[in-house]
């Protein structure tokens, strides 16, 4: 009865103009501060990122040099293994000759095989004069290294040089790894 009713909305219809200005200025200042802090943080983050990139460059270069050294070493090991295998089993020269012949065009006609004299002797012992080998002309060529051959036909030439093949593979690997590093 003598109680006063408290209207919760009574103060909201006519807000305090100073409080509203304060709240608006506070929000504006707070937002401006956030934007400035974000800009400064982004700038500092970019600076740290740039430093990390600069610090990693020597490691990238070192990794590239290591990859190239490992590729070169792998090539040397492959050459040594192949030479050892060919030395222990010299009849593998026939495999090299056949692989070289397979690289020729189908219409190769007459075939001339240039081989080191010792390899030519082995091939002569192994060829079948009744098979396709009867069209081969063997040339003892002391300029050809052991376990390598040059196959010449009417329109093709195939050089079976183990060192060159391995060097090409190693160089291609190195070029590919340089491309990936960029």
C-alpha cells in the first residue's frame, strides 16, 4: 500500500547522456586499440617470420649440398657395384648388348656392334649364328671401354656407357632436388 513500485525500465527511457557518451567513446577507443594492437602484432609476426626464413637459408643450402654429395656418392657406389658384377660375370656384356639393341628402331636392318676386343671375343663365343645374331657385325674397337658397346644400325646409334648413364641419373636427381628446394 504505501509501497513504491520500482520500475526496472524507468531509467532506460531517459538514459544518462554522459554515460552514453562515455560508453560510445570507450567502445571506440577499445576498437581502435584492438586494431592498433593487431597491426603491431602482425608487424612483429612478419619480422619474426623474416628472421626465421633468414636463419633457415644456411640450413637449406647445407641440405642441398648434402643431397648433391649423397647423389654423387650413390653414383660412385653404383658404378663400383656394376663394374664388380661385370668383372665377376663378364658374360653380362650380352645383356648390355641386348638392352642396347632393344633401344633401336624396329626397322634397324644391318647392325654393327663396336665392342672392346675382350668383350667382342666373349660375344663371338655366345652368339647363335642361326638366330638374329647372324646379322650382327662385330667390330673390335679398343677405344670402347670394357663392358660398354656402341650399336650402329642404318638409322640409329646407341651408346651403352654405364658411367654416362649413371651420371645422367645422378644429375637429373640433383636438378630435381634443386627444383624442389626453390
